[in-house]
C-alpha cells in the first residue's frame, strides 16, 4: 500500500475517487434511481453583462443542494438574492425535490435564509475559528 499526501490535486486521481464514491452511493440508493440528479446554475448579470450574482448546486435524491451562492457586495439588499433563491426553488419543484439544503457561516447570511423559510438543522461551532457554520433545510 502507498499513501501520498499533497496540496496539488491530480485531476485523473480525483475523477477516479469520485467515480468510486458514485459507484458506492448508487449501490446504496437504487430505490432513488428515478430522482432527477443533475447540476443547477443560476447567473444574474447587470445591464453591462457583468456577473453580479449566482448560484451553483445540484438536485440529488429529492433535494436541491445549494453549494455556492453569492450576490456582489454593491448589489446586495436589492432583492437579487431572494430572486435567485426563488428561481432555485421553482427549479427544485420542477425536479420533484422535497427539500432545499445549504450551509452558511455565521458571518455570511443566516438571517437571510431564515427570512426565506429555511430552518437551521445543525451548527458546527468554532468553524472557522471564532465563527460558526450553520446547516439549513427548507421543505418545498
């Protein structure tokens, strides 16, 4: 056996590790094979075509999982974030998802998500140091 530790990702190795995980997950979730499992991208551009916000994630096993979501600082508090989340929710419903899930840090936007109906389902304290990481879920 040979174990290698590095801070440089070998994409071929990464792809193989993901493939192994997917194979295992499929073997354990065969009853969910009819769920819509695919990525989602929502991009907002200003009048000049510049990206001012966006969301990335995926639907998997009946949940839309938000992985990355941001609105450019100078464009916040204008309803853009809410519109993005509502678009994600519409798409989640089209994909027959029952939930939307995400995580956020205490210095990001937990109150924003709570106002949109997300419920905190977990907390990881002191991550990063001096802050907390929150896990949210919304029934749709």
